[in-house]
C-alpha cells in the first residue's frame, strides 16, 4: 500500500524532470557560461602599435551592435561614407572566429552580417574620424 | 487695443512665412545635384558586335551572379532589342541598323519612381541626388517593386546567388536569397570620386554621367534627338538615349 503511494508520487516527478531537462540544460549552460567563463574578444596585436579602436574598447564591447547599426544607416540611408566600415574591423581583429563568433555562439546569437559582407583582412587603412574618443 | 480677425490672421501668416524663409533660401542655395546618364546609341552601335563591357564591368564590380536559368537571372545592366526598349519608335523608314540594334538598359532612376511608392518597408528610397537606392537590409522580398517597375530593372534572388559568382569583389557585399537588387548608379564609387563602372568601361565613351546641369550633359542633351523610355507613364526617367 505504502509502496504504491510512493510510486504514484514518483511518476509525475520523473516525468517532470524528463520533460524539463532540456530547458534546465539550456538555462544552466547559459548561467554557467555567463558566471564562470565570460568570453572576451580575442584581439590580435596590430603591427602598428599606435593603432587604436574607433571607440573605447569597453564601450565597443557593450555597444558595437548600436555602433554598427548607426554606421549602416549612415552609409546606406544617408550616403555618408568614410573610411570606417564593417570590413575595416578586420584590420586589427583578423580572426573572425575568435573576435565575433566566440561570444555570439556562447550566447546563441547568429548575426548574419557576414553572409553578404566579406570579413577579409585586406582593406584600406582605417582613418579615425575627427573627434573620436 | 482692438485686433480684428483680419489683422490677427494676417499677422499669423506673416510669422509663418518668416519662419519658413530660411528653409526655402537654403533649398534654393544648395541646388542639389540631380544625377543623370546619357547613352549615345550611335556611338554604342559603332562598338557593338557583341560588346558587353559595360555589363561585365558592372556585374563584376557588384557581385552580380550569372545564373543560366533565365527565370532566376539577376540583371543590373543588360542588352535589350531596340524594338522592345522603344516600341513607339518602331515605324517604317527607321534605319535598319537602328531597328536591328540592341540597347543597353538599366534602372532609370526616375524622378517619380513607382517602385519607391509601393515598397512597404522603405527598403527602396530616393537619395537627395536622385539615385533610387536599395537597402537590402530592409527588403522583405515581397517583389511589389518588381511589379511596379515598368522597365524590369529589378531582379529577385530566387536562389542563393553566391554559387553563381565567378569571382567575388570583397569591397562590395553579395546578396542573400530573398532580396531584390538593382543598379545603384554606383553610389559607392561616386563616394570615392569615381565614375560609374559602366561609364568607365565603355570603349567608345558612349555614356556620359553627371549632374543634369553639367555642361557635358547639357551639350549632349541639346545636340540630337533624345529618347526616354516610356515617358508617357510619367515616371520621368533620368537615363537619356540619343537615337
């Protein structure tokens, strides 16, 4: 009698664990990754030591999405083109797998920039805009 | 002090006029460029026996694929038979070399572009210099613009175009399956002070490109008989042909 009652209690719990395990795994992996192994973009040291990013690297780490969207709108919608382009990032950050994909795939993000644009390392030199921080 | 309705209205309209004056002055002072292309068909016929250097230059500069299936092909500039480009000009007495010739056709960068009017997302828009530009980031592939364009100047990527590229120009993006693309008057080349790829590639200088007020353009437009494609539609094309 008592063993029957125990089993009746066990079944929904086991079923619940089985059903929720994929969610738990995905949330747990994300939590683990964000707490213990926050990936940092890997920067290959540029040949020219005076070269610096078009914005403060810490700001870029947080806001490159906004930066790139504004750059895109300026270029495509307003026709304002200067030497800073999506491709010119690859001048310093030569390895896309380390620089873009490492963080994006750890948070399961798949931006499609480079489906059309090319991430090639041979581009014109970057000229900093006036008043860049 | 009394203020009649009439004086009040007059006063208010004077203030409104004064407010809009600086904007009006700025507009007329700027006199924005209006880009135009003139194609001299007589010169083009001289070079023609299979010359398609303009198409080659354009398509290799902009990563336009060569898809053999005609249902899927992508075209920015291409050759069309005279009688299909200017059907209203076909009449008895037309010189046979003209009637048999083919004409390079591309986006007309109309003043009143129907493609822009129908685009539901604003992906295609008119730049201040008159270029009918295309923002593939916003294109949802509805193809309304293709239905609206009376010149067939727009192509849809029914298939992934990249396998059909012989070589890729890394300076210009490729396109994805599901977006519409078209001639952009080489706006990326204009930004760096170059002429459009087709104009540069023409071996007989049949094409003249520039602001509509440029003396070179004006000289060409004044000299001979000018044709525009389907002017009766009211789109006001800015690609002019000299018969």
